[in-house]
C-alpha cells in the first residue's frame, strides 16, 4: 500500500475557522472522488503543552499500488482538486510538503517487522 501525504507546515493567519470549514466541506470531498483511492485521512494539528503545532494539518491518501496512484494522478477529479488546492495555499502561511510512503501495518504487540510479517 502507498500513502501520499500533504503536510501543511505553518498556520492560517486570517480566519482559521473559515479555512478549516472550507477544507472539510469543499476540498476534501473533491479529493475523496479520486479513482482508486482506498482511504483518505485528515488530521488537524493540536497544541501540545501550550505550544502551537508545527504542522497545521495533514492529509493522507492511501492507494493499493503505485499503478492505482498513477490512475488517480492523471484523473480529472485530481485536476479539480489541485485547482482547488491553490485556493487553500493562498490562505495558508508556510510550506506544504508532499511525501509518498510505502505503508506497512504492524500488529500491536509485534516485536519486529519479521514477526509482523508472519
């Protein structure tokens, strides 16, 4: 499985509540329409010990394979979501990092990756 992550490092200087509402009600529904998308996760940064989070939010898009990701990457649904992402980026102050990961789920209690694979 693959995960494409978009990590928003920074903050929203003006009206973060409206920004969050837009992400949740407009942008994420567009992303959720990607073909072959297995799962979509949205995480909002939370303060820890009174310190604002380094990452305001993160999205995780999960695909069964690189081929599935490539289908989504070439789709009209992705084109619409990318256009919409520019609206988000204009209201965001900071950097947006995109990272692709190979995903390996580890059963709880496993003492090694080898044990988890059994």
